[in-house]
């Protein structure tokens, strides 16, 4: 039934009626008091993604805006709901929201609305992780809210780096590349079979990506040619259902639960953790003070940088001709989404390698 929402939201005075009967002498009198009800609508608003890193601003003497970005927020509602809602964004010092639509008319039968909010960053933004919040109000009452995190972090990629992306199952890897200003293009299964792989200096394989690429295990020869001719294949941590024989090197993923003190850095001066960003092991592994699940792997041959107590690799480089296979079993996407600076720098080092 298509019911008028004003009745469901109980704006009519008879929504809740209190009655009292008073008898004065032999004369009864009835006193009533009506209290209108307000039903909280089932609305949500969320940042997508809920994190953002921005490059360092120029060192200037005045408050000069030097870069512009966009937050994206999604409003979710029941299909039947319709009405006007108000948005409000609160930013930390040094972050300035541009013009955005604050009053939204939510239509019946639509379950989501996408809000894009431009913002700029100045040199007043403090170091460290900063919070930014957004609220959704109906009739002046806040009904939904979300908080995103923001920080300054350098992730400079060489202009010559072109990335062919096989997205991870969360989709966050693409968001991260966009924040880094990377020159990337998502690959299709057909591209793997017939496309020009040499158009990319790096092929980046997100965690679980192969589930959407059935042809991957059929192109081992093409991958080997790509690598021997100078290409770079970057593997992030993979699930245990990785198809054997898909790579021109032996690769077997395994899941382990480890803490920072259990990990060993075999090559503290390795290029992978020293250029262009010098990475502090203490800061990188601080994220793993508590026991964490990592996607380690047995990979051979390999120059292992970080290894687990079992000897499995967490970070390694395998040279093949003029190119290389780089494996990173750290939960890099998760670490970057929590704005671990060293994880952001490690991603830049891997893609620039």
C-alpha cells in the first residue's frame, strides 16, 4: 500500500493522545493532550573510501591552497523513503570544503545517492592522522554520521610508471592508486590474452584478483616474455587457491599469523626498502605489534627481504631477464587504509622499482 509518509512519521496531532478525566462535584471533565511522534528514518551516510592521503604541501609563508581533491559519500535509504535531508561536513584545520549540494531531495524508489565534495588542502594541515566527519539531518535532527581519516603522506611515482591493474576484491587498491596520482588502467581478461602487455611498465595484481581473470593461468608464456623484456609483475598477498603453474616462477601462498618481533629483515639495505623512500622497519611493523594475519608465500627463486618464522617470504624480488617479480605479503591495502605512512612509502618503492 502506498501510504502517505506524513501519517507514518506521525506528524498528525492525534499521534499520541493522553487523556485524563476530572470530576468536579458531579460534573465530569475530560482533559486531553496530544504529543506528535517523530519516527527516525533508516538512513545511512558513509565515506567511500573512508581514508585519504594527500601529498605534502609546498613550503610557503602564507596560507596558500596548493592541491584539490574529492571526498565521495554515499547516502543509503529504504526504497519507500522520500523527503529532504541536509548534509554538513566538518573538516580539520587546513582542509577547506568547496561548494557542494547541502540540501538533497531523496526520491522514492532510489536506494542510494552519491555525494561528491571537493576539498582543498593548505599548509595549515597538521601532521598525523586527522578526522573529517559528515552528518545527515532530517528536520534539524541528525540521523546518520560517518568519519573519515586524512593525513599528509608522500607517494611520488615516476612519470614513466604505467600500471596495468588487476583490482583486489575490496576495490580499495584502485582508490589508493588514484590518491597517489598513478597512471593506471584496469585490465580485462581479454587484455591478458591478446592485449599489448608491454604498454605497461608494471602489472599490479591485487589480492584475490585472479578469481575474475580465468585466462590468467593460460598466459604463463606471455608473462615470461613480458618480464624478460623488462616488465615488472607486482603480486600483493594472495589467497591459498592461487593456481599452480600460473607464473614463470614457483609461487605458493600461505596464510600465517605473526607479530612484528617474529619477522626478520634479511636485507636491511635492499633497494626495495631504501629508494626512493627510506623505510623504517620499526615504523612499518608498528602496525603489527598485535598478532596479525599475513599472506606469506614460498617463492623460488627469490631475493627475500622480509621473512616469517617459517622462512616464508613477506617481501621479495625475483629477477627474470630484464624484469622482475615483486611479491609483498604484508596486508598493504589494509595498512594504507589506516594511513600507515611507511606502508604508503613501501607501495611507492615497489611501483617505482
